[in-house]
């Protein structure tokens, strides 16, 4: 006999996925329906991405996410919308959130990135994880034992993509901050400033990432 009952496991997974169901426009409250209308206008379609319909279970969260999404993720600001889409893609990958990962992979393509560049965005974020893990350890260890010792980790990905140095640094700032790597975050902020990133652009990098991280975490919590 099998050690695990696959039917029971599948049933439990399905039950978990039903924690919150999408709220269709037809059954939404008046306030939620109003937000749906504004989101449809922003996106230029009545076919709303499912994450927004999940957020419709909590009107206040839907309202906050929509307003932050519109300002910091979807439209031009100190950073252009194309750059923000790359940040959002990296954050969706960080959170292992397939709905938003698929959405922003498509949006990146629509905004002019090639399929190869979409892969490069993901590769830069993954490489950043490697460095975050290393430098956060040195910071958290509270020891001088490792001072003067080389990193020893290859990271040619940072210099070998077609994304451009500024975008790579923006992605590094966003992911280093989420990973709470203080030496990496401060180092990338300084490098970004040297490359000509304004304080407003650096701040919006974090605002974009923070908005998407909230959306990813809420969505993931409904399918955990």
C-alpha cells in the first residue's frame, strides 16, 4: 500500500485553495464593484486578472492595492512603466506567485522586453539572492572572522545581460531590500546614485516592490 493517500492529499490541497474564492462583478458589493470599474478603466479591459477578484473579498485591501498599483506599478512616475514591470516580475518570482508572475511576464513582453530579457530579469533577481545570502550572513554573524576573506561566488550575470546597468541595479535594490540584506541594500543604493538614479527613482523602486509584495503575500495566503 502507498505510504500516502494521494486522493486525500489532493482533497486537502483543493480545500486550501478554496480559502478565498474570486468575487465576481455580479456579486460584488457596491464599493467593490466601483473599484472593479476603476481597475477595468486603468487596464483597458473588462476581463480583470483574477488576483483583483480575490482581493475583492476585502474591500479596504482592494482599494489600497488598486491605488498603490496604479501609482507605483502600472503608470509612469519617476520610473517608467516598463521598468516597474520588471520590478514587479522579479517580486512575483520572489514570492513564487504564478498568477502575478504570468501577468507581468506578459506585460514585460507587451512593453518591449524580449523573451530573453524576461529570463534575464529573473536571472538577475536569482543572482541577487545568492549575494544577499552571503552578505547577510556576514552581517548577522557579528564576527570579524570573515573580514578580508573574498566572496568567492561568481556573479557575471550582473554584468552580462542586455538589461542595462541601471535596471540591474534597480532590481538589486528591490530584491535586496525584500531580503533584508542591509549591506547589499546600502551598497546598491550607493551604486545606483553613482549611476544617476535620483532619490525619487530609488524610493519608487521600493514603493513598486512593496506594493507587489503585499499583493503577492495576500494572494499566496489564500492558496497556502
